[in-house]
């Protein structure tokens, strides 16, 4: 164990040193280069055209009881996660090209005899997290298109944020085409999305055959954004999505037959005087799901909905304190109904509300599948010093209906429990930042066993960025 700890420390130091040397070398090359007078005279009229960058994230996590809330199960986990990113972007103003690769490997520590195989540094796969081409000047002013692998986050991530929930926080990309038209501070986007359950579009180094989600996903969407009024944010959207070919066996309790679902919704954020704001979003869903003959389940219509409303008060003092009160709701499946009423988060299976509870949903619907949930949120935060931000969050969670999944985990109640969170973020400088997060969960009568669970996460992130080619600005 001591040798592995020593190796881990050496690996971390070596990685950060390599990243630092690379970024410093780029800066020294620019500083020491002989610049012709004509170039120096026009420096103010130049902008970077070829930009490179990278990031090294080191994260440690420790948790227990978060999938079954039982002290009798020996399921504590401790792990180190090392995520490395590098990217390159060329921007000639009419055309932009971006490519990026990422790798995240783990060191899981054996805390029980059956996990001895985990007690080693597990190398993982290197994948493309971005490969996109943007055409910014088409026939019509304001019209542009982005094609390829890209990040797409809209609003607060209630529905559109992460299309690769199966690999955790390693990536969040979409394989998509985005045709947009912008006029003033309003924008219409037409999106086409094609995300297979396993990456088959781009090469993978040391492939591990990872499932990025449980099924193949296809979607068409229209997203409208309006920022004309500086005190209001307005979003509206419609998405048609197909989820097909679940890789799990048809007799698996979590197996989902092929389905299609439409989602229409809107979001409004309104800022008032004296630091008050009010934000709300609601989405309605309808569609249909195929039958599952193996489980003797008939085809069913889908009727679901979800949304939130929260108020925030920010105080204009040196420590920037704030308070938030909100309510979140995602409809759930009624076991006594022939209609499927469970909210589908479509592209938002990520730890928006809790790093702990995303794992608690695994035996219910899958990792971070936010559905059948009602949450009262209370949050407060402040910045005691410029570099440090602290927040405390509380969620009181209920379900609309009891779960009909494993009786060893779920009971007949609807009170999920209480989630307590405390997080501190520290910004060392523009390149280095870190955070520490602690969460605990007190389960309610939604669960058969009700022992406390906890989740602890600490991480540090180093980023660098540099420019290689400059172009004239006309």
C-alpha cells in the first residue's frame, strides 16, 4: 500500500510539472521570439487564430451506503480519479475547427475482499471529446452551423446538458449538427443529435467498450433564446427524441423498451431590484413506449412533466452572501396506471442537485435518472475572501409514488429523505482551482433500510492555454 501511495503522489507531481512546463514553454517561446517592427506595430490589430490548451484534474472520492442505505452491505468505496484533457482550436472568424481528447483513469482501493482486483491503478481509454467544424458566415447574416462532436448546455441544464451519462464527468459531449440564426440578442437553434450507446464514430485508444448510455439516442430539437432585456432571460424549446436498443436483457427490471418522446418547455429568469431574482422552468412530455413481451408489459402512452421555481436574494456586501429557496418536481410512474408518467430527463442525467444521490438512483432507473422526485431546496452561500466561496444546501426529497423495483432496497413510502451538503471552492489563480464537498443523506420510508450515507469529494484542477498563430483583424 505504501508503494502505491508513493506512486500515486509521484504521478500527481509529475503530471502537474509536465503541464506546467508545457504552458511555461509556450509563454517563453512568445516572449523570446524576435518580433519584426511591422508586426509589433500591428499587434493591436491581431487576434489568436490557433489556440491550444489543456487541463489536469485530480479527484479523490469516498462514499458509503449510497445505493442501498444499509450498513449490512460492505459497499464502501475510496478512489482516485485522474482526468487529462488537451485541445486545439483554429479560428479564422468565418471558419472554426476544434479538436480535443480526454482520458480519465482510476485508482480504486479495496475495502472488502471481493474488491482486491480493484486495488491497482486502472488505465482507461483515450477518446475524442470534441471534433467540430463551425461555419460562421453563410448566405444569410446571422446564420451559422456547427457540425460534429460538441458540448451543448442550455439554460440551467434541466434538460440539455450531458449526453454521455454513462462515463460520469469524463465527457458531456453531443454528436450533433446545430444550425442557428441570431438577430440582436435573440437566437433560434435547430439541433440534430445522434448519440449511440457506445462510441462508434471516432477512434478510441485502448478502448474499454464503455456504454455512454443504456440505449441509442436520436433527437431533433428547436431551441429559442432571448436576452433582449438585460433583466430577463427567456428560453423556449421543443425536442423529439427516440431511445432504442437498450443493451440490457429484456428480463432486467430496469430494461426500457424502445420509446419516442416529445418535450416542450420554457424557462424564465427575472432579475429585480435590490438583489432579488425569480427563476422558473416547466416542461411537458408525451409519446409512446413499445411492449416488452418478456416481462409481460404492454405498449403504453407517455404523459409526464417536470419543472422548478426558485427565488434568490443576493446581498451587496464584500462577502457576496446569498439565499435561495426553491421547489423542484419531476413526475413519476404510477404502478397502478397503464400510462407512463415518469419524467424523462432526456439529456440531463448529471449531478445538478447532488453528487451523492445520482448513485442512489442506479437501482431505481439508472445513474442520475432524475424522475419521480419532489424536492424543497434551501441554500445559502458567501465569499469570506475573494478566492473562497462556501455554500450550504439542503434538499427535502419526496417521491410521487413508491418504487416497484427491488423490495430489498425500496419500501412502500414516498418520503425519499434529506440531503445535506457543504462545499468550499478555492481559486488559487487563473490556472489553478479546487474544491471540497461533503454530503450526507438520511433516507425516509421510500427505502426498506434507512441507515445514513455519506459522500466526500476533493479535487484540484490545473488549466493552461496558449496561442500559436495570429491573424489580422480588419
